[in-house]
C-alpha cells in the first residue's frame, strides 16, 4: 500500500480507538497508531505535482511529522488523562491546571520547535497553513468576532453571575427545556432534508453524562457514529444537530483516499451549518432568541480563547498572566492556572477558528438555501450533498463557498490562504 491508502487506514483506526475510549469508557492506548502515522509521514516525500491531492498529502504529512511525533503524542496522551497526575476527584480547576502546566508548556515548546524545523515561523503558522488559512487574516477575523460580541456577552455574564466553571451549565439553564430523546428529534431534521439514505450509515450512542457530543468516522462513508450526553434541554438538542452535521458530511462523502479525511475548520463548519439549518426549519421564534444569546456568549468566549492561544503559543511561560489579560474583559478569573486544563491547548490546538468561521458559513448558507429553495427543504438536502459533502477534502472550504454565489460571505475573504 502506498502512503495515501496506508494513512487513511491508520486515520480510521485512530477514530475507532477514540470511539472505544469516549463511548465505551475503555482506556485505549493511542501511542502505537500515532507512532505508525509518524513513521508514514516521516518517510513521505511529495511527488512535487500541484494537484489538490498532492497538496493535501503534503499538508497531512507535514502536520503529521509534528502532531504524531512520539514526544508530542506522549505529552498529549498524558494531558488527556487526569489519572496521570494523581489529582483528587474534588480538586478545583486551578489545581488541575497547576498540575498539568509544566507538561503543557513543554508540549507547546516542542511543537514550535518541530514546526520551525519544517520551515514555519511557529506551530500556529504551520497549523493555519495546513488548514488552508492565513494566520494574520484569521487573527483579524477573530478580533472582529470578539469585538462585536464582547459587550453583549459581558452583560449576560454579569447578569447571570457566570464564571468559566459554571459557563456551560448556565447557558444550558438559560436555553430552557428540550426533548428527552434527541436522536429521534434529530431524525425529524434528516427526514425534512431527505437525507435518510446517508443517515442509515449513522448510529447514535447516548450516554448519561453532562451535555456533550462527538462524531466518529470509523469507516468513511459506511460507519459513522454519534455520541451524545444527557437530553432534556434545548442546548442538548442543538448539540445533536451539530454532531449530525459532522456525521452527514462523512456519511455522504463520495471521494476516495485522503479526500475522505478533513480539515478541521471545514468539518466544524459543516456541523455549524446543520445547527443553523435546524434553527431555521425546526425551532420556534422563542427558541431562536435563546439560541442567539447563547451564540453571542459562545462567540465571545471562543474568540477570546483563541486569541489567548495565539498569544500563549508565542510566550508559553507566561500562560497565567496572558490568560487573565485576555479573559478578564469577559468573565472574572479566580485562578489563572485553569489555562492549562483546557484540552483545546493540548489535544485540539488551533481548532477553535472552525466554530467562528463555521458560524459565518452557516448563516450565509441558510440565507442562500432559503432564497434558492424557499419551500423545499428536500432540495436543501440535495444541494448540501452535491456541493458540501460529496467532494470531501477535494473541495476546500473556500471552494464550497463559491457555490453560494452572491451569498458568499465577504467577511471571510481574508482568512483563506491563496
Ligand atoms: Zn463539532
């Protein structure tokens, strides 16, 4: 098998392990599969052609030589496993962060060093490059997203006495009640969009735990699974729509080889698109108002978190000071050591832009679909498969937005790497 086929096999193997870990609660060892991905990436030499497939393979291999490096894998695995730190169950977030801080600083430093060896100015530069994004353009876009939502979000935080620790519970309470059986509620959306054929390849696992969701692609397009937590709130329903967006993208992917994998920004955008479609087609005016307030708080929080991440990537030794500086305009910070317990710094670095870019993509897509097919959600489904899902990674996010014609969102113009 060549690099491409071998990499796809390992990629899906890793997804299967993650599913076993998250959904079945068995502890799994990711190190062997990541080591084998590292081995593949380190011997890969590009063909030098400029086809989209060769460029994707080069980007996968370049990022792989950093993300799957044995030291990076090892630190990431440790940081994902609280039991490695002997922290009491009842420990505060600050205590957890303080225990993990040295490992996280080391992880950030080594990722930067490996990225520099690959010819990039930093790991942030490499990560954005591999996503097809321009670092400076993304920063400008994120600052604008933060600035336009911070005042409103801050008022909500004040009024509801929110803290980072209570953030998600507060927003869930605020959103109000939802159906008890979210997979069944989400299947109503599938029916409206006429996507039953793809949905047959998706299975749901419900675990009784805090609101939460993840989609796993064990075999693309034939075996996609969604894990969701407890039901009964509007927030939990929105999470289910979100995960359905990820899953439909994988289950409707008609591409081959590495085009079955994804750039995380594109993947997140597809999930946020489905949230917005569900909002338009299924939610009441009252529910949509609640969601808008939640979205404003979340945009402000995620943009703040990502701007902090860019800063701490440059000065990892100053995590606590930078965390307070960036977060205090939004929410009070008691113990800045909490910065080191956030898995978006360790397990999913430079991932958060996907939610922010996705939100713009989602609103533009819903406007486009409502204009183009006003009374026919079935046509929305057909359009999504043809233009967004079927091409897989052969189509960049920017390519997909071309299909929106005049509805292509101008505010994203600067974020894509040309
Ligand atoms: Zn997602």
